[in-house]
């Protein structure tokens, strides 16, 4: 058991799996980019970090439930480190300097947030945020929050793999240099 009382996951080769929970705006675009990253084994879009139990998509809008639209990423740390997931992917696929906003999507449900699943992930997230903030890449301060791990609620089925089901659908996410 880890410090969150969860059983560690193991992949078919007996090597460990790690789970990351990240929020960077509308979960459709975040999932679409992260699903194809080498080392990512699975993605699930959902809601976390709020106060309402069993939220629905409608509950999260207009910041009614406090939840963020987020992606739970299961990855193989022997292929993709948590640090690289954050620094090389997460902080490039969205603008971490816009508070509660990505593109036209506005509200706390679209905040930039990291929900570390362990103390080690929290320390890594703090280090990466400090590096990204000091890098000069962004003209404004990084507003990405580090929030405690919270109950995960998978989004409704029609949100899972949304942009695969609806190619050309709305997204404000892209990889920045």
C-alpha cells in the first residue's frame, strides 16, 4: 500500500505502473495529446478536487462543484518519468499562466492543477513548477496549483476518447515549443 492507502499497480511484465492526475483545461484536448506519449498505458477523463460527490459534467460547469476537468494517466515509469510527463508534455500542452482558463474555456473547472499521488510526485511537481517558472518561456507567472489527491470520478462515457470519436472537435490544446 502507498501513503494514500492505494494498492500499487503492476503491469503485465511485473514492472510498476504509476498514476498521474493532471488538469490543464478541457479534458478532451489534454487526453488527446497525452494518450500517444510513449510510456502512457491508459488515460481516463474525469473530475477531481471538488466538494460534490459523484459529479456530472453539468455539475462541474460554472464552477458549481469545485472539481477540475482532469485526466488520470497510467504510465510506465521505466519508459516515461513523472518529471518528463510534467516538464516535456503537461507544461507544453497548455498555458499554465492563465488562472482558471484555457483558450475560450473559463472557470475553476479549467484550472491548471497537479494532483500528486505520492509525496515523491509532490516534490517532483514543486521542482518542475519552479524550473518552468524560472525558464523565461512564459511572460506571466505560472499559476499551476498543486492540490491534494482527491476522489476521482470518471466522466460520462461520451467524454472518454472524445476527440477520437469526433475528429476535428473542439480543443484549445497544442504542443508549444
